C-alpha cells in the first residue's frame, strides 16, 4: 500500500501537490514545496507530487534534495523545453528557407529573431506547454489515488492554471500558493498585447476557484486581496518561507579559520536586485581604508549571470568572488562560515521577503541588508535583532555599514546583539507545514 512508504499514524489522507519546480531541480523555488512534502507525513498527510522533468529555461540540478523526498510518490508530465522550442523553430526556418532567402535571412537568423519574442508570446508563462499533459496526468492521479485536496504552487503560474482546471473537473478544493505575485509583481516584464488580456483572466480564474489563497508575505496578501474585493477576505492567508533546522547543525559557528573578514550573499540576483550600489560602496570603503584590501572578501553564491560583467569590471573584483549555484547544503555551509551576510532587495521590493532571509536568520550571523527601509523584509529584519538596514541605492550608508562591521571584526568584538530564538523558530519548516495542514484539514 502507498501508506507503507510513510511514517504516519492513524488514518492518513492524501494531497496532490502541483509543483513545476521539484527535486532534482535546484532553484530557490524548489525548497518550499520540498520541505512541505518532506514533513506532511508527520501530520498524517501523504503528498502526491505532479511535476515535470523538463524546464523551459536551464535550471541547476541538486541531487542532494532528492534524498529529502525519497518517500514521495512523484507523477511526471513533461513539457516542451527550451531546446525543443529551438529545434521546432529551426525546422520551420529550414522548411521556409526559400522564402527567408528572398527576405535576406537564413534559418539561424530566423531562430535568433524568434528567440527573444517567444517569451512574450507564451501565456501565462514559459511552462504553458505543461498545462495539457499535467491536466491529463492529474486526472489519472485523482481517479487512482483519491486525494482530498489539491495544492498548487507558483511561479510558474501555469501550475495554478492546472490546479484551477483540475479543481473544476474533480470538484476537489484548491489551495493556491502564490510564492510571488502574478499581475501585481513589481518585476513583471513586458508581454505581448494579447497577454495583457489573457493573463489577468487566468489569474482571476485561479483566485476565484481557490478555496484558500496563500501568499508568502502579508503585504502580498493585502495586494492580492485588494485586487479582488469580491473574494471573501477569509480566503487569503500568509505562510512565510522558512528554514529547516536539520540543515543547520551548528548555527552561529564559523566553519573556517581565516585572516580576513568574509561577507557572503547566498541566492540569485536578477532584474532590479542589482549588486552595483553595494560594489560602489565597497570601492569607496577600500579607498578610505586601504588596509581592508588585505582583510576583506565578498562572496556571491548563486545565480548571478545577469551581473557577471559588473562583478568582473569593478575595481574591487580582486576581492569579489562569484561561485555560481551550489548544492543547497554547500550554500548553507557558506552561510555558516561567513562573518557577515549580505541581503539585496531592489527598488520596488517593499512587498518582497526573499526565501533566503529565513536561512540567514537560522545562521545567526550579522546581516547587512540593502533593501527598502519600509518594506516587510525590513520589519522582519528589525525583529531579528542583528541587522543593519540601509536603502538599496544609498551608497554612502552602505559603505558606512561595511566599515562598521569591518572595524568590529578587526577588534575581535563580534556581534553583541541578541538573537531571538523565539522569533527565529516560528519560521522552522515543521511549524510552517503545521500551518499548511490546518488549511488542508478545513476541507478534507
């Protein structure tokens, strides 16, 4: 029996988790669903995961995450990947080569021209080719396994569309998890004109169909609730991202002995989350305090390709290292070995609370946060008790924060502020899973 794969007591119920990002994929959006799937059996809920092996964009793989969900029954419905799209358009270009030649083009230039356009055409997003295969697979899972609830997490928002359609067809309650806002996202990119009509209607379908709408911040929930005044407020709730204490055996301990101070940023940087103001501040600090050249290093762990040239071109590049994406446990080791942690949230990110912020809390290290000073992340950071918050674009104040932490490190003072265990532990993954289970129990 399926229940034999789980450590459960009493009568267990099943939930269908629709998650495009799931191990062995290793992007940041994977961790929330992975941890839910890991700990749901502790509360007598059996997760049945519907996911895709393929992705439209190249995604780093993290085999270490697979061990956490070995007990999970995974159902795969594949989609067209980036390479599949390129092969299709290349075949079309070759087929119409005589016409393209008259127009002064060749098949490859045709493909390159299409490459930047199709991301604007795909509605609701790049995973739209997953909708029909996933819907068919989901119907079969519902018929065979009889889950009580459907949980869909996004982005990509195609997952929510699948959840809404499947909920309509099966009459199962839908729990819609908005890890990011959709239409109200401050970093939403330009789209084709027809998507300005389709995307809002697809979002309304998902919100209207959902029995509960989860957001990862209170401000995001308030924004979504205000956008849909006809939806009862009781349907909206917030479950933050968090950390798994099992990943932090020695929080606050430094794993490496060094003769320099290490500032570490762990996580992806893209869009408006640029490290440029911080790097400018670092240059100023080096100019004013030459001894810092030998005693300070900065490390960026994660996906930062968009700013690779910026990191290489700065005069401080000798002291700045970018490792690229690392397996999750190695990323945590970098958190624990750092002297100071760096958090960057770009302009317009008042509603944003990055998932990594909670692992920063768990590491119990001082934090320099280049972020909106009035945002929800800033409010949480102040409660953390060991954080310097400066406006993302205020180079002078960022420089002062760097110098302050450096002088404290050089004197061997360490951080004197108190880390509140009660505050940090509310974001532990088991506690967050308990909150999710309460929602499931309302409809099971």
